[in-house]
């Protein structure tokens, strides 16, 4: 616009440029892993202190009292003749109770070091602290396990806990979007932390790689030459369990629910025993399986990867209705799958039958009898399954093992799991007084002077 136009009092419109919005926790200026870890640690601990609900949900599981948190970074401690610097310290006080945790953080692909953790365990023991909390992109195979092996004698007085960055982000999202934050300003602060941690430069990565052992183990499984003692076999099954935990976190973040691996009591008490059973299954059948428990779903989602045939299968089981003809029970199931793809596989199982019937959903919609082998036998349960091609590449992306498993789990819950409901018998109907009196009159030929509870029971 010209100067003359401005002198005439015309309105000057400034065109909006694609400017970068100011952020509470910027990702610009991150140079190297050390700066990345320092910034992630400081941002996380500061938000835990500021947003009480978020700090509480991350620390209460480890025994911290319900009180405001104090957080510090790079706290120096003397250990013998050397100084050690844990990345952070968290403290909570309530009355006479004081809870303190040392924090060690890794970002990107950096892994926790055994010697470093053992030093911090010694410091914690010497100062009477409660635990050492580690945060990294490593995922423990099961709840309660730590991804780094340390001398168990050092855990007699001090606990060692682990959080993955995925768990941290998941808890932040669930707290902000589903549980809620009372103060709007604190909710905004928590949102800024989520925005930062979800940025690729933050170093808070997702589950991206099946590890260096995946390709040789995969090829050995397909060639039927794998042995249980082959190097890398335990690493592959551990990463499969870690992938299932990651899938639970991802799904739980979207649902706002506590989605967890469905483990038996024996598996929780003996994680190494589960690992050995997975190795045996991989060697003998070329498969690995796990289950995911979603609150209020009719059953866990069972995930089976068949490396030999290149297929991933996700299925859910549901009890058949306890009344009605067999075709009625099949129709009850089919009606719940209106939005499911036609290539969903259905199986039916009858009482005292050695095998069940299997058909695609498209066929069962047109012909419910296709799922009934014997009309004289009562159907007791159904299995609903989807099968998809299994990616074989070790990393995330198109054709990758990780993405194919995650996509299959999401599809199974979206198209099947969230629509299935358990059958419930109809509530008993209350009979009208007039109907009861009429029936009694028909039986006796006399009018009833008054109704009795015995009259109603007899009818």
C-alpha cells in the first residue's frame, strides 16, 4: 500500500505469515543426546510438580503419598571417592511420611547402563531413599520387570522401577483428555508437555524396531531350522511381548481406559517361564501368541503371529445365548457385526462336540445354518477372528512386522470388539392381576374372592 493511501486514512491490512507459535517447551535448539535428555527430564519433572493430577498418577503406583511433589534435576551425590549425578530427584512429604526417588532418563535409542543404575541404587540406600525410577524408550516385557539387569542384592532395601516414554505420554493424554485436570492453566501446561514429547526431536520415540536378531530368527523359523538355544531367540520373544505392551498403551490412550496384557497368574509370577513357552512355540509351530484385556470387552483379544505362513490373527470369544434355537443364536451374533468386514471368520462350538463349524461372515449373514453342524446339539460359544498379512521387516513402516500387528489389533477392536456384547437373559415379566385371576377362574370354575401369593405361584 502506498504512502498516499496511508495518509488518506485507509485501513492497512497486514497479511498473516506462517509464523511459528510460541511454545512453553520448544523443540528448537536441541543439539545432541545430552541436551535432549536434559530438556526432556526438566520438562517432565517440572510438569509433574505443576500438574498435581499428572504427578500423582505417575508416582502413586510406587508408594508416593498424595501430596505436592518437589522435583530437582542433576542432583550431585558423593559415592565413595567419586561424584554421581542422577538426572533428577522427586520428593513428596505428607505428615511424617517422606518418599524420595532418584530419576535416570534416556532418550532416543540410548539404553540404560547397569553400572550407572547400581551406583544410583547405592546412593539411594545410603541416603534412605525409596527407589530409583528410570525412564527410557525401552519397554519391559511385562509389568513389574525392568529392562536392565542389575545385582538383585542391591534391590533388598531400594526398589527399581521403570517407565517407558510411551507410558508417560499415554498417562499424560489419558489424564488430560479423559480423567481431566481441574485447573485450565495446568491442563494447558500438560498439553504443552504432550506436544513436546510427541515431537520427533524430543527423543521420546515409539516402538520402532524388532531388534538386530529379528531377521536371522525370522529366516530360521521359515526354514524350520530354528533351535531354542539359538542366539537372539529370547530377544525376539521379549520384543514381541514388549510390542504387545506398546499396543496396549496405544489403544488405551485412544480409549481412555487401562488396557493391559492379559497374563495368567503363573506368567506374572514367572516371566521367564512365559518366555520359554514362547520360544518353544516359535521353534515348534513358528508362532507367538499374546492376549490383550480391555475393560468391559466380552473377552480379551488374542493375538497370534504365524511367522511361517506370514499371517497375523486376532480373535475374540463370546458365549452363545443360553436360550433359543441354534439359528437364533447365530443371528444374535451376526446382528452385532453389521459394520464388520465380510471376510471376518466365525466359528461356532457346540456342547459335547469335538470340532466346530467355521465360515466367513458374508456366508453366515446369508445362511446362518452354515455355522450349525448338528441341529440337535446346543451351541455354546462363538469365536470371531480377523486374519491379515504379517509384515516381515524389522522396523516400522510399510511391510513391517510392527505395523502389521498394531493395525490388526486396532482393526479387530474397531470392527469387532467394541460392538460385541455378552448375552443376558430377558428380565422376568410381571403378570397383570387380571390375567392371574382369569387363569384361576378357568381352573376352578369359580371367581377368586382375593388374590394370594400362593395363587400367583400356582399359576
